[in-house]
């Protein structure tokens, strides 16, 4: 049964080689080739749940101020309209809209997949995050998606356990603030050893407001928690670290080969 992966690439990671991109590459090389990939990206954050259903999703460059080489990068993975339908059925009775022409693959998806599956030959669909719903909704929807793994679908949740762009400190390229390290550790403890469902209650943590001033980048880890809850398993760390004080670069896996 295909694994579940959680991690997030900043745009420049798509072009760079570092310990995070090497870990993503190692993950892709270690798992059996999936039939398709369902990506849950922080960068498709709207007021509804939706899934891409086009045959050829476009590569979305949802950023500005980066080198031309990044805008030239394409990730031409095919889509999978049948998988979009399977996502809708798995989510029932939760309503999932079918997007056939507006979105595609944003950098939350392709900046990681360009390393994990560089040939871009595995079909990919994206699931939108409904920003109007509470954390419990996303936890339960993540659990509902678990049967897709039995159909050969690798699920990738692309976000950060800590993400506060307003507090970036360029003098800390590989370190986190105390509050960031504390909160990232609280998430990891629940995923790796504790109760994954408790991730959806971390909005009560005193560090949550700083760690997730907007919910978009935190919600993907709630889907990972829901999938772990459904599997009755704990996650495993893939790579750990912080960038610029207020960004967690932690990645986790579920059901992946050890190491």
C-alpha cells in the first residue's frame, strides 16, 4: 500500500540540492511506484473543498521575485480525472467540487515532486483546502481519504508545521525561534509517539498563534494526522530542521520503508 508523505518546498528548493531535497529524493526512490498521487497543498486555500479533474494540469508559478529559471520550470505530470472521482466518493458525504479548468499543480506540489518523482510521469491531482472549516473537519476528511491508499494512490500533504513569514529572520538560515521549536516539537510528538488526532486540537496551544498565524500551511499536517489515525499507526520522521527562525522544514512519512 503506498505511503503518505508530509513536507513542503520553498520555491527555491525546486532548483537547489540540500538535505531536504535529498531526503525527498530518497523517499521517492525508496517507495514502490504509485498508480497516482493525491497532493494536499497549502497553496490551494479557498472557501470550499475541491479536487483537480483535468487531464493535463498546468504548472502554476504562484510566487514573485524569484529567478527566471524558477518560472521556466515545468512539471508536466498528467492529471487523473478518474482519481478525482474516487476522491469525491471517498469523501462522501463531504462535498468535494470538481475543478476541470481553473487550478493545476502549484509550487507546494511540484517543488517537492520535482525531487521525489523527477520524471513527472505519475498522474497527480490536487485537493483544495477549505479555509472556512475547523481543524476537526480536515482531520476527519483526511481519515476518509485513507482507502485511496489501497487503490495505489500515494498521498502527499504539503505544508509546514510552523509557518510565519512575517517573523522571518535571515540571520537564522538553519535555526528556529524558541516558540517555533516548541510548537514543531508538539506536532512531532503527537505524530511520532502520541495521539495523531490530537494534532487537530493544537489550536489551543499557546504557541499556535505565532506558529500558524494563518491556517493554510498547518492544515496539510492535519490531513497527515487523519490518515495516521485511520491507519492506527504512528508516523516516522524523514528530515527535520528550521529555516529563518519561523519556518519548520520537518517532513514525515506514514507507511514508508524505514530509513
